[in-house]
């Protein structure tokens, strides 16, 4: 078997993961459409999710984890596509801050994603082919609406906590703004109440890289048995830099050469950082759908929570009953602390109960996914205190 | 009214309040290890109030207010370690700066805004106090008294910047950049048109200086002043 055969098998796997995921899936028929901000009723549709722990008798211990741009529902268990551990296994599990011995943890793939929730890689029942660009544009609010319908179906009225970082944090904020009575506690981490011009710019570069790949085929690559590998890899390489920080890159890679002692005077990956980025791009292509990348980045771009409240963010949270714990990281230049501060000021002005800490870290935006003792300590303190108020043991 | 008369009136009112509350036994048994100045602040706060502690450190005063007064306790703290300690106590504390962040709070957002041993470390004490009186229906301020006899002795007799238990820093590494005396503080309150509902001076042991002493006695023997204020 050649290397390409292996990849094609994985592609075939991805295709089935989009329609028949290796996780529970809630299916909604034509009578239960998902109303999208784009003005379209999506039906039928489905949402793939994972759960950990047990729902208690009065259904009060549910924690919803919202994943980031390229994350999925496999938050604390082996990922069926990559074979790697769950993406937040450091925070979610038995005895961890989000303790699966105490809480019923739910994590769902977002609408527009490619891991089993309906998205551009899913089969369009009207044609039998993948939706591709026929899939309607989705927003963060659409993602949250879809999650709310799943939570309804699971028989949960009120969530004990909604937590997430980056795009996951946007969903947390949208949850608290749209369903304040259903969110007891909220932890938006390394996020913002709106996507900045700079971040939209980075996303646009990524999308253009995908669409410039001749194998993108105006989005119809799945029908034609090809995939825009190069374009998506370049998009990922560029994005990956924004998740790190200059000091972290320098600490990890410096100017070290890759498997050589001198420059080769060519465009090979002479430097370790080049080789690292190429690897990141390559592995990403194997696990993520290019059109999904277009849709989900677009959803983040459209996010501006103040906009639906006359441009005043505080109004989004006026009189909120939810208790918040906001966190940012010193070296995060994608979602810098100033964004979290604006959010905290709005929550305060709205009378919200809010804690906020800026965590010292040189790991950039990705710090929220990594081992950060201060993050864990603050999360544990906040969650335990909130659980005590809620009467959870 | 002169500053002296102001203090006298406030002290009488304060002493009366303190006496009635003590006899009514409104403050549950003090937890062991609680600071005396914290207990005094707790006594000033009505049960079930919304409280903002500006510069709340590790949150021990806020926790005490929550436990003994059932207060809805919020805080602002500059240091990351302090904020983490507070979050671990389940307190709603945000990392921030008294000098820059108070302006973001709406009017009358709290029943009490507390500045405990922090006034002297702010860049703009007057502005901070103005914001406190705007945000809160009451303001509670405690601060080390630079008019205390030991401070005067260090400066007047020994000719050195004072280093005491209450002010443990050397002049070159102190965060305290705006010291004042009890009289100075009363002067500022008058300028801002704030009403003093209570005034206390605590001695070195944290015990209230006996209230019937004349004002100069307070300014000389009080190691710290604790004031309950409200808008004029």
C-alpha cells in the first residue's frame, strides 16, 4: 500500500465520520428543523456528541464543554480519527477540575463541523452528494441553538456549567446571553465578545489558501475524489503561528536546523520550525474537512455579541443570573487580555457576578489547551464554589 | 464645622452604633484568626449587602463578609496570585487596578465599596475615593495613620522615613506612595462633601482607641483610621 492509499483510506473514513460518527448522534427530522441566522431552516439535521459521567437524579450536574475551531466532541476520550487522547483530557476527567465523577459532561461537534454534526461534508439528502457550498452559512448562535436542542433532547433543563476556550468561549458567551436561565455558571477562556479585524484577516488568508488550491474544485472536491490538501495545509500553517507566541516559538525551535548542521541553500525545510509547521499542516489535512474550515472560520468572523444588543455589550448580560469566570493569557495575541477586560467590564456593568484572572504564560493562545497549573487551580476553585452554591456534591 | 468637630460628631455616632450592635450581638462569633480591622469593617456592613472590596488581596475580608454578613462579595485585586486565591475561595474577584478600573462601574452598583489598607498605594487617592462614593451607597476606608507618634518620632527625631509593623517597607521599595494622617483624610472627605457616619482609630494592637479622647489623641495614637462614609 502506498502512502497515498493510506491517506485515501483516511479520507474515506472522514467521509463516513461526517454521516455516521463513532460517537452518539442525535438526529432531528424534517419536523424539527434548525433555524439558522442565515434565514434557512436546516432539516433533517444531526448533532454528534460525547458524554462522560452520570446525570444525577435532579438533572442538575450537567457541564457542557464547547470546542474550538478545529476541535470536536472527543474532549476526554480517544479520538477515532487521529487515535490521539481527547483534546482537553488535562481538564476533564475523574478527579480533574471538571470531575467526571461528579458531573455529567457533554461535548458536541458544532454545526458546520465534520465529525458527525451536519456540515458541508455531510450528505445532502436532496442530492445524495456532500452539501459542499450548498450548505448554508452558520453562526456561533446557530451552533448554540443546535446544542440547546441536543440538551433538550437529553432532558436537561439547566446546565450547571458551560465552558470553552477560543471559539468555544464565544459559544459560552452566546449561551449565557441567549439562555441566561439555563446557564448556572460560565467559563469563557481566551476568547472575546467579537472577532477582531486582525483575526478576520487571518481567517481570510486561510480561506483564500484553501480556495486557491486547484483541487478545491469550487468546493466539489469530495465528488471528484480529490482534496485541497496543499491549500488547507497552508491555511493551518498560517493559523498555527497565531496560536503560539514569539517567545514560545523561540524557546521551542530557535534557529535550530532540522536533521542538518548547515543551510542547504534550497527551499527544503532547513529550520526545525519549518519542518514543524509542515507537519502540522499535513496532519491537519488528514483529520479536517476543507469546506468545514471555511464555514467554521466564517462563523467566528460573524461573531459580535454586542451587535444584537444595539452595540452595547453590557445589555447582552443585563441582570444575568449566571456566575462567570473569565480567563486570558498574557502572551495570547489572538484573543488578548484587553478583549477579556472589555467583557468583564460589560459583565460588571450588567450586574453580573464575575471573576477574572489573566494567567502568566508564554505559550500564546494555545495555553488554554496545555498544562497550566494556574488555569487548573482557578477552574477548580470556581467550579467547586459554584457546585457548593448549586448544592452539588 | 471644623475638622475636629466633624471627627467628634462622627466618633460619637460611630461609638453609639458600635455599642448598640455589640449589645444586640449582630455579628456572629468571629472566626479565629480574623483581623481586628476586618471585624470592625464587618460590623459596619448591614447583612445581605452587595459589597465591592477594592484591592482585596487574598480575599480574607470578602470571605469574612460572606460568612458573617451573608454579603454578595465582589473584589478587585492587582496581583495574579491574589486573584487565584480569591477564585479558589469561590469569590467573584477580577484582576484589575483601583486607579483605572473603577470608572467602568455604574453608579450605585454596590451598597458598600471597601478600600482596606490600599488608599496609600493608589496613584490618585482623591479620584479613587470619588469613584467609591459614586459606585457605592457607602464607602469604607481604612488606612495607616502617618500622624502616629512613632512615625513622627522616626521622622522628627531620628530624621528617617518610618518603617513600622503597619508600614513595613523601606522608602525605596514601598508600594505606598500617598500616605496621609487621620486629619488629612478627614480634610479630603470634607473637600469631597462626604458624610462620615463612623470614624474609628485603632491602636497598635488593633483595638479601638477610646472614643471619648480628644481628636489630637487619635491622630497621635491611632495606628490606623477606619471610616464609614457616604455621599454628602
